[in-house]
C-alpha cells in the first residue's frame, strides 16, 4: 500500500485529469483524494474501486508496488531510445507512439525540439570519450557546427555517430563535410566520397559508469 498515493497521482496525470476532475468523476471528496495521493489516508476498497473506474483501470493496478506508469519529472519529457537500424527511418515516421506509451525512453529537458531521440553507443569508434553502453541524446533540429558530434546515415541506411567537420564547398558546388571517429583505428568518412546525410546533432551525453 505504500505506493498507492503515488500510483493514483501517476495515473491521474497520465489520464490528463486534475485533482478536482478525478474527484468529481470518482464521486469522492477532493480533499480526501489529495490526502490519498499524499499518503496520509488510505481509502476503502469501495473508494479505490470508484477511483479505478474513473481512471478506467482495475483497482488492483493502483495497489501495485511497481506501477507501470512512470511520472515525468517537471520540466522534462520522454524521448524514444532508437535501435541503430531505426535511425534512417526516424524522420519518415508519420505516426510516432505517444510518449506515455514508450517502454524504452529517457527523460530530456523540455528545451529540446520535438524531433529528439536517444541512442546507445555500440563499439569503440568514438572511444575513449564515448564508450559502449553510453547514451547520447540527438536533436534533429540542431544544425551541427564544426566539432559537434552527429548521427548520420549512408546510402544503405546504416547509421553512424562521429565528429562533424565542415570542409566548405566542393568541386560540385555542394557543401562538403567529413565525419571523423575519435578512435584512429577507424576511417574518416566524407560526404563527397559517399552519400552521407546528417540526421541530428548530439545535445547530451550520458556516460555509463563501470560498476564496482
């Protein structure tokens, strides 16, 4: 029962209901409902069933020790963690899942654009700064500047994460850039040598710490 209040609050937020609105729908006193959410009083099973019905969930969902609803911290929102093979199609997706329905997500600052995703680093091409298992947050609306880390795709749709360098206009009159790994064992890639498309620019790096 220790998570009951948190679960009621989380489900109410998920349903987009204010405290008074839920109290009215469940036919319970709004003051008592507030105290339930704060954990200072425990509702009867009859009251709990009424709250569950108002939230359109079984009452026992509110009694779970670990609710499947995770509250979003104030000033943040959820972004999807993509698989590397999903990157090329990310901007082509017309209907993306509601952020409340995401199972694999990270919380990011609200100041980022709506076209933001997360990736888990694979391999050692960007070591030692970026290690396998680290997470990077990528904003598709942020134009890269020299030295920024970007995610790009090639003509096969394969995604890569490298350091961006602007090389200016090439012989064809198009702007040329290169993608440089931090690990010298990997090759530098150039947009005038292959078909490279910048998908987005890294805005945050979350480093995995080795467990002791």
